[in-house]
């Protein structure tokens, strides 16, 4: 049954991929906002950004949103192809009025982010720019987000011509890298989440002349700095509460919001240090090697 489902997924996705054409030698709007090095290297190893289930989830979300909009009386153009050589751009939804035009991209993350990711905004900016150049009308855009955990969200976006120009230049540079078989510089950041190990290894040291920025690392370091004093305060308050409960009958207390109970638990463990010293052969026979990861941030 698992094989039937797996084969069905691949066949279904292959039919959708054929509709959008072969992207191994082209650059798409959804790729330009990512790390250029990762995008080019992934094409070399023929690896997509998502696993099959994630891709199916994205296509299903698109079909659901399109259907809801049509039921509400809207008539969007779906997957319109806009050609700006050497690029072919395919916005999920295009709404064209007499005096202006709107572009929307549909996303389906597991959980809703607090704001649209930068590479989402870059993708819609490229789509808005392509429509603006083709239609010569005022343009606006947005990201429709359908999380199957958190529900729907919509973020409106305004067109930034300068940002569009910079992204277009980057796209042309990446297109040149494909044709000339060059590797772009690494751009550590949000794209690192999508980067496979064989591409990511040694990435941060590939361009010694680049000032490296990794917002994820900065956020984690800041959070750890906040947690450390909170843990110390938690331990201090816990010790005070334990002393208080020792003098309470039953060693328990209940308030309007919480219940606290002090319990004594007895556990029996093997003294591995003594066992290793007194019976090294026995210790070696039953010792179990475990492996864990430690993330050190300085």
C-alpha cells in the first residue's frame, strides 16, 4: 500500500511538473529570493525544495483557495505565464481590473510565520514587476497563507520598483551562472533551512571576503541569553516553594489557578563509576554507547 501511494505521488507530481516545464536550466521567481549558491547546486543534484507530501500540500492549498475565490464571485487567472526573457514567471493568482492589477501567491506552511518570509515577498515582488512591465498598469500583491494547523492568513504587499530591479539583476546573474556552469557566492540566512548537507557543508567558509549574517543564529543566541537568568530565577522560586510546602499538611496547596504538590520519589540506579572501577570487564560487556548532538553558541 505504501508503494502504491508513493508511486501515485510521484506520478501526480510529475504531471504537475510537466505543466510548468523543465526548470533544471532556468531560474524561477520562487528561487531568486533564496541563496543563489543553494539554488544552483540543487539543480546539479536534481533536488527539489520540498518532499512529495509538502509539494502535494502546496498544490492542494492552491486548488482550495482558487475554488473558494471562485465561489465568492472572483474570477482570477490561475498560473498565468508571464515571459520576461530569460524568465517565465507563473503567479498563482492574477486579478485584473480596468485600472489596476493584483497578484497573489498561495503558500501552505505547517505553521504560520509571524510575517511573510523574505523569499515569499521577493517572489511576489518579481511577479508584480513582471505584470507591471507587461500590462503597464498599477499593480499590488499579496500572500495568501493556508496553514493546515493555524488556518488562513493574508498579507498585502506593495510594489517596490527598486527591489524588483535588484531581484531581476540577481536573477540574470543566476541565469548566467547556470549557462556558464559557475557557482554563486553563498548567502547564509533563511535558505539554510532548505539546504541539504552535501551543499551546506563548509558553506560559511566558502567566501572569506563576505560578511556573514545568520538571523536564525542571532535570534537563538538572544533567546538563550534570556532563558539563562529565567532558569536561575525558576530554581530559586522552586526552592522557596518546596520549603513552604514542607510545613503544609499533605505537602500540597491549591490556589485559584494552580495546584502544587511536593513528592518524594526513590529511584535505583547503577553506580557506573564504581562498577567500572571494581568490575571493568562486566562494565565493558554491558556498557551502551550513545550519541547525541550538542549545539554550542559562543
